[in-house]
C-alpha cells in the first residue's frame, strides 16, 4: 500500500484457548443470517463447529494466520496497539486501532491465511468493539470509518470501498450486542463482507476522513467454514 507503514509478524500458537464463539454468539449469528461460530480445534487453525450450520464462522489464529498491521496516509496520530492479540489463542484480549479525530490517515490490521485460498461466496471479517460511552453508535461509525478488503497473493480482490480495479461490495455489520463472558469488552459486532473473488488475506482499515470514533478494538478475524 502506498504511503503506508506496516509490520508483518507471525505469532506463536498459544494452545487451544477458550473461543469467543460461545453458544450465545452462535445463536445470535444464526438469527442475523451469519450462521454459527466455531471453536478452534487445534493450534493449526482447524475448527469444529459449535452449532451445525453450513456456513460456520471460525477464528483465524496463529501459526496458520500471519499478521500484518500498520498506518496509512502519513498519519502521525495513528497507532496500532497489541496487534498480535488478533491472532493469538486468548479470546480475552484485543488489538486497538487509534486514529486522530478529523485526521485523514488510517490504521489497519490484516490477516493472511497461510493454509489455503478461500473461494468466492466466503464470508470473512472481524469481531470488533468500540467505546461504550461514545455518542455515536458503533454501527454508524463502522459504516463510515471501516473498510474491509481481501487479497490474493498480495493483489487486491474485493473491497467495501470502490477502487480503480473494481466496484465496492457490501459491508456487512452484525448490529447486535454480543456478550463475551470474562472478556474485557462488554459487546462486540461482526464487520465484514461476502467475497466475490477468491482470497487468502483479509484487511480491516479504520479511519480516513471524518472520524466519529478515535479508537476501535479488534478481537479476531473470523472466516466462514468453507471446507
């Protein structure tokens, strides 16, 4: 990405861990048309669906997942804090993307799946949370400040923002609070897209232009169980 500073790291696996994909979360995802979540079966990123659904959503975790993060647009006020939390085995921590109010730059987190290429029709995105005391609803801020983009071998495939290469695909937001027992976040939402092209990497970009929120917590990347 032009004008960006990024750091790609591989995070060691931390064992099975306890997934944020609880039965309550799975039920909410199904009711919202996002199917079920999955619990990580092993440190390689395999998954066993908690709820029997044809399009189950499973977290991407190290060592299968390779993390990339950074800032774009020359934003000196933007930061990515604790980025490794997005792909580690601990569901009770999270990364934070910070941007300055009214600053044109942005911060991003990207997760590369080193195990496979995912086909068109796959739902992919992130579990995120915002400031519970913010005056602007999180779903409004996500719609204006968040872009989800997929890549294949480093080349952009789909994006929720129009580019010279393609028209935008729809941004999907699960507009329901999801309780995470024991986690530091009081609620999360899913933000993502349904891919129209094959991909092996997904990126969340936060910020740019009119910033309604100055920080966003990112719990983990979540991908549909497409085989």
